[in-house]
């Protein structure tokens, strides 16, 4: 099997480069900027408000995913839905620069997050159209790897504006607003290849009653998942462990801000996370080809469980945040990339890939609701943000159990 990617595979990988710029912005500058918009003397915890905001956005996406995924499986629909979701996310990202009130900013961010998340549903489902079964792990890993590196370019420009702008008479708030526009432009630019070069190869027959048929198809797909024990066990495991992964990614800077860690130090540490994640994601793709994707997922889940324990009991200074950032970088790309490629391999009928990925992503999105809610709720109950982080450890442990207990199969790379 050749390690070189063809035009379609490169184009698919570049969409990870496109959307990762928004991810980097959302996990760094956005929570910090929101905190600056909050009224002085406000008693609302940044972690609590941001956690509930993420949960609301995720709930909306989770409700839409299965149905839109089913409709996207009809001929030529996948590309149309991808264009629509990218457009929604990009416009909302630009609109963040116009929001001056905290509530308005949060509402617009929810719209941007919905557009971004739905675009991932359709781009992930395009993996089965962009490459072959035996290259799922490698191509998916390269997507995450190059996404990490690519996101650093617009992010580096944004950070330079934020950190150096005041010295040249550019207010920090204005620099952040310009950063939203830069991120949106990057998102559009690197979306062009997938829209131009990757086409829907697998589709289900078009019918006159698409909506009714889609609802019936969803029920059939759900029944298939329940009967296919290997996929069911994997989705339960995925639901549990990806809960913690997404929460750590989205809540890290809000948690650090709560602890009083310098925002500049946190941002630089997150850049290091991206740099570490690049070779790590590529390495995970190669190791999965040798020892199997499931074994590498088990290693990653164990590592994340240990990371949450570290964050709960030892994270208090900028240095310790750096250690956390590097540790997350070692496993973040691998666990996400291999989860995507492993699930692609389990899909029994590629013409229904969007339907299956709709359930895959809905498991991930509902899990992403629980994580921020757990953190916010445990902090409210205990008065300690550390206990919120520790609550994620249980999810990793449950996910690990289901990964280990998965029925054996004969799929390649499992």
C-alpha cells in the first residue's frame, strides 16, 4: 500500500486544515474574549457559563445530525449540505466580531459551533468517497496531523495581533475581532479543495418522499447498529471516552482562567499542543497499521484517564498547564483520527455512510454535552473546578471497559 496521497485524499485532508483554525480560536481566544465582555463584578463563573453554552450548541447539533445525515446520503446531497454548513459557520464566525454584549456573543458563537460541527459530519462521511478501506487510518490521521499544523498559521497571525497590537496602537479587543475574520477567511480558502475535488461515490437511491424515507432509513440504521454488537460496543465506548476528550479541548482555557493562570501562557501552551499533536497523529496512524487501531485507542483512553487525574490534583500553575498541554498533544490527534477511521471500517453499507456517521457524531456530540455539564455542575455542587475535571475520569474508565469487551471481528486493522 502506497503512503502517498492522491488528489482526492489531499483535498479531503485539507478540510481538516480549514476547520481546525476555528477549533484553535474557539479553544483559546473565544473563552478569554467572552470573559472580557462579562460585566465587572459579575458573580457568574466563566467555566459554568461557557460550559452551558457549549452544551446548548452541542444539543442543537445532536438533534440535527441523524436526520440531516440521512438526507445527505441521497445523490449529490452530501456536497450541498457541506457547503451549507460551512457557509453557516463562516458567516457566524465573522459575526462574532460585531457582538458587543455577552449574551449576543454567546448566541452567535452557538450558531458558529453548529455550522462547524455539522460540516464535520459531512466531511467525515466523505472519507469513504475520498480513499479506500485499507487507507482509512493513514488518511484520517494525516487529516488531524496537518490540521494541527495548518491551524497554527492563522492562529499565529491572530496571536501576533493580540499580543503585539497594543504596542502599535491596535487595541486588544479590535485585534481579537480581526482574528475572527482571519479565521473565517482561512476556513473558506481551504474548504475549496474538498468542494472541488471530492465527489459523492456512495449514495442511496433517491425517492419521491425523501423525508419519510429518511426517517425510515434512520430506524433501519439504528436497528442495524443495535444488532451489530461490535459497532454497538464501539459506539458506547466512543460516547464515553470522547466525552472527556472534547471537554478537555473546549474547556481547557476556561478552566485555566478560573485558576488564574496567565492567558498568554495558556495560549502559547496550546500552540505547543498543536505542534506535538502533528507527529503524534502521524505516528498513531502508522502504529495502527501494525498493531491495530483498537489497541491504539485503548492506550489513548488510559493515557487520558491519567491526564484528567493530573489536571484535577496537580494543575495550579502555568508550568503545570504546559505539562498538561504537551500530554494532551501526544494523544489528542491519535484518538480522534483512529476513532473516525475505525468507525469508517465498521460501516457495513457505504451508501449509507452519512446515516452511520450521523449516529457516530451524535454519540460524540451528546457526549460533549455531558462533559461541560459535568464540569459545570460538579463545580456548582462542590465549589471546586478540580472536582469537575475529575468527574471526567469515570467516563474514560467506562469507555475503556467497552473497548476491551468489544466482540472480535475480522475487519482489517481492528
